[in-house]
């Protein structure tokens, strides 16, 4: 785990001293857009863009889900980093099947320096790379899934829309709530270094989960009856919750399996064709338990729990 400062790698953990024991996630710095328009700076084209992910990372997982649902697998190739993220940050390990398919880099930070030799900041996944201009288009998953949702439709012929015009305000509102209290909420519990901060974040997380449990008793999805981007953004946290966050991040008031509606909902999403194969539980567990020695000193990976996301659900036909 580290930080690039003016293109030089520094092995360093998140600095929570400066924030009173509170974890703060820094903003992504590459925020360009691939557009359907052939005259755009980054026009949508088959085989031009390459996606760098970790199977472990919930933000990268969203992009893999959209690549799958939007039929982009033939058009956007993927490189997957090794699940362990330690003193060199994210690394490739080609002998173990985690190679950089495009540049054969050893470390992900080399990719950031290739885009900008003076780059200063965190080296995160996902990254959408433009192989024509040799630069990073975007390292913000929220933007990448929007590009995948609409900008390649003329190439794929896939017009599924998870961010429909008429629902955008509602989706943006629920996304903000889910990001603050749940997606990032579990990290704020796990990386807190003050007891009171941890307890405050824990209370916020579970009152948000309680609220969504109620909502999902009344409606099939977060925005009514229609499956949207908001559901996929929640899914990647819920699917990791019982196996990782509950114990590793100490978010242990309840498991998702203890919430009848959330548990039904996460199984329904998991069973959408193609989604199970984007959910690589072995990498997820190895990453979290193995990459944060400050909260799990011996880096042992718990063997359980037994989780069966393939049990039948009651949310009907989804896609
Ligand atoms: N804003 C980013 C956040 C991505 C992110 O924080 N990824 C984590 C992995 S789960 C990462 O790569 N962290 C490395 C680091 O912070 O050094 C996004 O949503 O794309």
C-alpha cells in the first residue's frame, strides 16, 4: 500500500492521524470520458480501451459487472492485478494468471507514471486505459460505469439502460446515501483508528442497512420496480459483507443473511446471468485479510463462512 509522489513510489498507509482517526478516501484524478461521438477526444471504439481491475475491489467490481451486462467483453479487454496489495501497492503476477496484458508492467503504479510521469496520488483500481493515446481515461468507477452504460451502444447493439433519464435524480440521491453510509461506510468502520469514530461509523452503517431493509420490503429494487445502476453499486458491498466486512472491518451487528430482504435481494442480483463469474470470492478474501496487516497482523484468511448465493429468491424475473 502506498502513494506516488511526483512519480516516485512511497510505501505508506492511509494517514488517519491527520483526520482524528477517520478514514478519508481521496478523489480520483483522471476524469475524462469515452463518448459515442466519433469526434470526441476519447471516441468509443472496439478494442481501443483496456480495463485494469482487481477482483477484490468493490469499485472495480462495478465496472466488471457493467462490462458484462452491456456486452462489452469482446470490445474491452481486462487485466487483473494480484489480490494482495502490500508495500508495492497493486502488483501483477503473470505466472499466477494476474498479468498486465497490454504493457507487461510489474506494478500498477508504472501504469500511472506512463500516463503522467509526475503523477502524485493514490494508485487505485479500476483504471480505464486508452491504448491509442497511451493514457488513463478515468480512474473513477462511478464514471466508467456510466460510459459503459451508454457510450458503446452503437458498437454492441446493447441498449439496456441502468441510468434512465427519467430516474436520474432518484438514482443520484440513493447513490449518495449508499456511498456515504454503506460502500465507503464499511471502510470507515474498518480503517478507523479511534474507538469513538469506529462506533459512530458503525451506527451510521447499520441504520442505513436497516433503512434499506425496510425499503426492500416494499419494493423490488432501490428505485422502485426497475433495476438500475444504484442496485449494482450496492450489490458489490453486500456480496462482500458477510465474508469480509463483518469480521475484518468489525461491522458485526448483523450479517446480510440476517436481513431477510437484503439477503433475498443480494441473491437475486448475484443470479443475474454473468454476475456470479464477476464475483471472485477467493480473491476478495485473500485481498482484505492479507493486505491490511495493521488490522489482521498474521494475515490469515478465515476459511468460512459457508454462503450460498444460489438459493432461490423471491424477486421475480430480473433481466
Ligand atoms: N474512486 C475510486 C476508488 C477506487 C479505490 O479506492 N480502489 C481501491 C481498491 S478497493 C484501491 O485501489 N486502493 C489503493 C490505494 O488507495 O492505495 C473509484 O471508485 O474508482
